[in-house]
C-alpha cells in the first residue's frame, strides 16, 4: 500500500546522507532531477571543490560508494607513489585517491567515451593524474564495448577476434604498457573495477607482472562473467597475501 509519509521519510533520510559530502541544495537538485540525464556540478566537501556528475545515471551511486561508504579506504598502511585506477568511470575513485595521496602519481583508465569525457572534466586540474581512454587487457587485441543496455558504470569490454564490430572500439593497454608509461618497477595500488575483464587479465601471464604489485583493490564480477574469482585467486595461489573486504571491494596486500 502506497504510504506518502514513508516516501517522504526516505527522501529526508536520503538528503541527510548526501549532506555528509555535499551542500543541501546540491542534494536536493540531484534527487529532484534524478530521472533527467544532464550534467550537474556538485560541491564535494571532502575535496573542497566541485565535480560534475550526470543526473539520471549511476554517477551518483558511484559518488556515494566512494565518498560516503568510503569503499576504497585502504585497510593496510601504505604511502603509495604509483596508483593505477583501472575502470575509473567518471573519476570518483581517482579523485578519492588523489585527495588521500596527493604525492602519488595516478594513471586513470576508462574505456567508455561518455564516461571518459566526464572523467577528463573532473580531473582536469590534477597535475599528478594521467588519463587513458583504454581497457586493461592481458595483450594487445581489437576490443569493443558491445551495445549492451546497461548502466553507465557497467560497460563491459569484449575481444572482437576479427568479428565485424557494431559497438564502440577500444584500445587495449597491458600491465607492461602501464609499468613502462609510469617508469616504475612497482605499482603500489592497483584498483580494478573492470566489469568482468579481470577474468582475462588474471588468466594469462600474471607471473610477468604480479610481483610488481603491492596492493590490489578489486571488485569481482562473476555475475557478468563466471570464473572471475577463480581466475583471480588462481593467479595468487603461489603467493603469500593478506586480504580484507570493504563493501564490494576485495583488498589484497601481496607479501612476495
């Protein structure tokens, strides 16, 4: 049975939650225009400046996951110098890391064009952040984002394997490419939210680069691609590590 009082109460609770990280007028604008996809500038208190998100998309859920639930808060002591944010979406996790670790160099990778455009706007003033419109993959393949009807943070990448493409073509970038680009022997934090591509990434030649990673923050997507968790933990079988979980993210600190 429809209960207007309960609906109003949920609305007030939602506003109260959003007020933790933004101004009340921004929270109201987002809630009242939630079904209209348009750019909205929001003053984000943890950062001390404004960011842009698209109303009517999953951008707000991403913001909440990162800045309210703090699902990328590290459970391990670390002073990272190099961070790779693969699956950066519109930049919320990149902004979070840049704010927490201002002396770190960050490479943010996002394959989908509309997400990348917002990512670029949100990170435009961050001198320590390098942006790449690409998909993290174990080798150099012809990749595409098929025309799935999915939310903005659920775009998935597929290997074309010579098939005619009806989706958005994407450049593949490997772990070797990244290590060369940042001119480093180690990646201190490798954040992976790559919508199932962890299956391919951890199924091939991980011995060539896994020893150069200190901390992994990963969301597994077996609901999209069965076998993601098996591939990930299979790649870790010969290595000592400790694990913590925060929200949807699994944190691994490699010990060897």
